[in-house]
C-alpha cells in the first residue's frame, strides 16, 4: 500500500419525495405525466404495465422498472395487484446524465437472471426499511442503502450500455422527449409543433425529426397518430361525448374526417367501437 495518497472530495445526496406501498384494482390507470424525478415501480404481486414514452413494459411479480427523469409515463393494472413505488432525486448530476444516455428504462425482465435476483432482493430489503419507524440514524441507513442500490444499477446495467452506438446522446434525448410531450399534450398537427419547437430551440425541424426517430424508433407523425387513436378510444369508452364533440376535442377538422381517420387505423367506426366496448352510443 502506498505511504501517501490524495483523494479529491465529492458531494453525494439522495432525496426521497414520495413512497407508495399499496394494492390496486384491475383496470386502474394513472394519467400520463412526466416530472424531473427518477421513479421506481416494483410489482410484488399481480400483473401491471408501465407505459414509458409510448412503449409498454409488462410487469409480473418480482419485476422492476426505473423510469428516467423527464420521461412520459403512466402505470396500469391488468388484474388486482400490489406494488411498491417511489420518486427520488440524487446528486451528483452526472447520475442523471448516465441514465439519460440510455434509450429506455432499466427494466429487470431484460436483465440476466443473477441481476434480476439482486434487484428483487434489494426491493424486498427497501420495502422492509420503509415500513419501519425511522429515527435519524435509520433514515441515514435507508439513504445509504438506496445509494448502494443505485450504484449496483449503474455498474451492472447502465454503464455497460452507455458505450453502445444505439444509445442516443443527452441533447437528442431531451429534444425527442420535449417533442413527445408537445404531441401528447397539445394534440395538433405534428408539423406545427415541430416547427414551433425548432424555432424555440434554434435548430432545423429535420434535426428534431431525426432525433425523435433515433430515440423513439418512429416518426413524430406516426407517434401523434397513435396518441390521437388512444385518446379517441379512451373518450369513446369512458365518456358520453358525441362523435362530433370528440372530433373537436382532438382538433380534427370535422366529425366526418375523424370517423374516416379512426376507421382507417382501428378497423371500426367510432360508433361501432363504442358499442363493442360496452358503452352506449
């Protein structure tokens, strides 16, 4: 061992924002949203999905997903389920950069069996820690455990993937996520949203389209079509709005065009789809 050494100081912190450990009924869905925090969902029993940036990740008992800050996402339950969910932030910011360089969330079913087993053991350990009445020392122990778990994810799942040529750069991912958010929330023509975003970011609209395709694997136009179809289905199934009102809500030029658009992508007219889903016309 060397007789002397120097190690530069560094700062690390871990902020837990909210923790849920609860059951939910079949059919439960939380609204699509995004936030600047990391989020973990671990399914203890049941059958759930987490939709992230338009992609479904199915979660069976013992499955885990870590959602990156800024990603559009929402969970749903396919049967009565019990899950563990919490939001957190961490310093240094380099941790955010590493996770953002991945094209998708950390999803345990895609990991080797040994890593899946380690993740499952860590989740059960953290559930046990969160359930205890905590004094200050126990809260510090919880933070230490969470940092150790994140180090495991970085070492065994994130860092080995960052060097992949398939990974998108941070700037491209940010642009793609911003585009997806606009398409999800504004719902007008994709060309209008991309032109406005291109002007705001001072880049060419073709660059935004290419960033989007690299991160999401589809064009913004295709993504917007999927968003509109899913919103239309939800409105037909869950509301009593007329077809005319739905077409106006989704900013179609006319009810006739909405009906033609819907039928071309779903195979049924809006009326037929509503009847088939059990909702009165």
